C-alpha cells in the first residue's frame, strides 16, 4: 500500500490540493494513482499537464487512459508529441484515446501528425495518425494523405484508412486520385473499396461540396461504372451499391 490511501486522495481533491495529488501520481499502489489521475482531471488544473504527460508512461493502462482523457480536455500543445508516441501503445484502447485526444487539440496537432504519417516507423502510429488527420481535416492534410494512399510499400490497412480520410478532408481535388486507386490501380481490394466508399460519400454530399458539382458527379459515376468490371466480386458489389445510393 502506498503512503496515500484512497481517503487521502478524496481529501486532497476536496481541498483542491493539486500538489499533493501530483505526488500521488507516483504512488506505488496503482489504485491510488488511478484515483489521483481522476481527481486531478476533475479539478482541471493546468499545472497537471507535465505530470500527466509523465503518467502516459505508467505501467497501468487505466492510469494512462485517464491521463490521456485529461490532456484531451486541457488541449495543451505540449502533449501533442507524447500523445503521438502513445498511439503505439500495446493497449488498443489507449491508442484510440490518444488519437481522440489529438483530434481535440486540433490545429497544434496537425503538422506533427502529418510528419508522423510520413515518417514514423510504427504502422500503428501511421494508422492512427491517418484517422486523426481525417477527423481534424484541413487542406494541409490532403496531399500527405494522397501520398500515403498511393504508396504501394505502405501497409494496406494504412492505405485503406488514408483513402477514407482523403474523402473526409478533400473536395474536387481528391476525386481523380480516388478514382485512380479505385479502378484497379491498387492491388488490394480493401483499399479499392475504401476509395470507392470515399467517392460515394463525396457524391452523396452533392452540391454542398462544390458549387459546380455536376462535372464531379459525372467523374464519380464514370469511375464507379468502371469499378463494376473489378476482378473482385465484393468490390463490384460495393460499386453497385454505391451507384444505387447516388441515384
């Protein structure tokens, strides 16, 4: 048992004793550390940002999760790089919470996420960075996402997520690259189908995407018709469903 028992944590929270709670984050008892992270999160004091960044390395996944949640609420730019590294965590829930927190931080996270997408060696980090960029959006993310989507050496799961993200963040400029991927330029059927779904969603958005949308719609329909000839049965079926939905 650590020095601070659960009642002590409750008292510190009631007194808003941030200093004492930060100390409790290093207690040997994981239950005390969990309660301390929760108490600090409830108080919401920015002094806890650096200690919570340190808590991202805690051996207990619940402590890491609560620290991530707090950092996502505070939205301090200092947490961006540590949160990106946590997207490589062995616990999938921790990874997901980290990318959600980065989406909450928004603009300060954009460029670091792009650099991670292009250069990080971890497939998990690149996959989560792709998802986060699709959620944050912005013109700056379009070109890197297209680059990754077209990179045949990239993991197919990352390329598939990139195709969906391209559809989320782009407008007219992403239609042609998505059509190229969809129409058998990518050897993996899941990636082709991901590009198709992105095109379908752009088409479903209709005139809200571009003022002069009909030429884009014509390209999307033409690309989907070509996808009806795909060598994979599931891709052909998805193309038919997409065409029906657009009609």
